[in-house]
């Protein structure tokens, strides 16, 4: 059983749509993608905040800010670091990269692995959610298979936000409010998945 208040959330916009709710207000580091980690393994970020129903703490990429790895490791009140990263990379980068490099997924997973091994917390990795384009189905499936293997290799926790929300490998229309992100009504289900790890 994981105490969700001990989780530090790192990722792209899917992190908020999957896990941020009135009952789960935590520290969120946003707009992090694998492509950014690939380009700049030592990402620097600065603090800011914004208001939805409640305040959520946010950090944004800023070259003059603090090292992301240091910020995560120095956040002593958090026992876990959850990473919800990948969908944006699949949609905008991996499809193009695979057209010129058959090993693009393995290459980016290796960069991700090297980055994660610098984190001094218990790691939780999320699968990428189901895609919305037919051409992304095999890429998403291969990406998620590699993420799951990474978790098995390093005893990371794995959260599946793909299987329950797909129909024939695509995002179920009943599970989205905007055609890309999981519907906000699914947040409590996803938070329960975290608690049950």
C-alpha cells in the first residue's frame, strides 16, 4: 500500500489528467518529456504555481532554475517519484524517429533508464495511455512493453493507464473528454491504482 501524499509527481499533461484531484493535491513537476531528457539530461526547473479547484505546486523548465534530479532527490518529505511520461514523445517524436532509426524506442528507453537511476526515491512509472491514431498503436504497445521491462529490471513500480482505457489499441471515446487525455472522472480509479501498488 502506497501513501499517495508521499509521491512526487513528474511528467507531461497526462499526469494531471490521471492523478491530480481535490483528494490528491501534491507536488507536481510538469511539462517533462523524454525528448527533453534526451536533449538535456540535467534539466533545470523553477517553481511556480497555479490554481484550479485547489493549489497545485508546479515547476517549469527554466535553464536558470534548479536541477530536476537534485530537486527530486532533495525533496525529503516524498518517498516516491512517479513519472508519467511518453505519450507526447510517441505522438510527436518517436513516430518520426522510427522512420530513420529502427532502434529509436530502445534508444530513448536507455536514456530514460540512465536518468531514472540518478533518482534517489522509489520509482513509479506509468504506461503511456492509449493513442488516438491508428499509426501509433504499435509504437505505444512497444513503448509500454519496454517501460514494463524497465520496471521489472529495476524493481520499479508500474501503473497501467493503457489497458483499461483502450478499445482495439486506441483510446476509448468514453474515456476521454478532449480526444487525448483521460477523462477527469477516471482520476479516482487511477489514484486507487497507486494506493494498491
